[in-house]
C-alpha cells in the first residue's frame, strides 16, 4: 500500500515537474500569437480608417464639389477653388463635372491676372507724387531735357554743311525712347550724367535700359571725321553742348509707365529701387506714360 502511494507520489511529482518545464514554452507561444493578433488588429484599424476616409470623400459627390468650387470662385477664394478642382480631378477623374472645371480654371487664371494688375496699379500710384524734372543739376553740370518721343531710328551727328547725319535702327519688336539734351557747366571738362530707364513692378523700380548719348551735331563734316577739332563740343571753349539720347526697349514696354532718372550724385545706379530710395538718392527726370499710372 505504501509502495503504491509512493509510486503515485512520484508520478504526481513528475507531472508537476513536467508541467513546470513546459510552461515557459507555452507562454512564449501565447505571447507570439498575441503579438501577431495585435499587429493584425492595428492593421485592420488602419484599413478601417482609410475606408472611412474614402467613404467620407465619396459621400462628397462630384456635383457637390463642383457647386462648392463655383461658390468659392464667386467669393473670390481662388486658391481654395483651385485646391478643390485638384481634388475633384483626383477623386472623380472621369466625371462630367471635371470637364466643367476646365472653363473654371481659365476664368480663375484670368481673374488672378486681373487682380495682379490691379495690385500693380495701386502700388504704382505711389510714383505719381514725383514731378518731371526735365531740368536740373547733377554734380558740376546742369541739364535740360526735351523732345521725348518713341521711334525706330536714333539720329545724331548732323552735319549742316553736307546735310548728312548718323543713325541707328532699333531691333525688330523694339523701339527707342528718344530725347534731346543740353548740358552746361562752368568747368572746362564735363561728361554726360548716366540716365536710366525703369519700369514699375511690385511697387519697386526695375531697370530696363540705359540711355546712350551722341553729339547732336557737328560744325562740319570735316570735324566729324576728325580732320580738325570741333569747339562746339569742348567745354573749355563753350558753356553748353547739345546731345541726342536714346534707350532701346521692347515695344511692349512702350505701353507701360516708365521712369527716367539719374543719380543725384552722378554715381552708378542699382538694378532695383524702392520708392524710398528714389526719393532720397535720385532725380526723376521724366515719367513716360504718366496717364497709365
């Protein structure tokens, strides 16, 4: 009897020991399965969220989207309208509403261009305060400008004795802004100040050209070809010398307001100027097409 009890006790002990040894393996397997199920659960959650978003997008129909786009356009919310058009094309690429957005995109682009021009016009109004200074002083010289006009031919170096002159022709689709200049000084030497032409863009001035200068005339053809000097060009002999100025620009620019200016101290100018810089350091000699400001 005691032997049987002993055997039962030993078997029980072995079972307990066996279960004890296998328990960590079972736990690891359960933990692995749990992790797999958790990962699958998260994946399903993500898919459900994507599906919910898709359902939400599809519930906002193509016709509803087109109506919203038109409303945004009428309210001048152009950037939002463009964004909605992009979404409509992405979600409902084959819908008839997408075809209607083509006309809307053209209308949006046109309205944006109109707004840009209006902004430019408002910013350009600030330059109306500048008066034309067709006469003035730069350094040791005084100047008088006159005869402003656009043309395709720049004429200069007129010789009265032979009735001849020199000329240059503008490139096709270009024009010259032409002017006459009288330069005076009490000094025995002087040079023509640098005159520049600017357009108005974004409220600032952007350089579009430089005025070249040539003598307006010669006393004779012989002086022109260098056979002898011409006292009418020599500030040591005369107080005033006359020149012809020309700046070549595109024909398109001739339709815009342009500003001719010179640096007050006669030094080089910058390619881009703010209105405050113009007020402080520059002399506005002429606003061309002032009525278009």
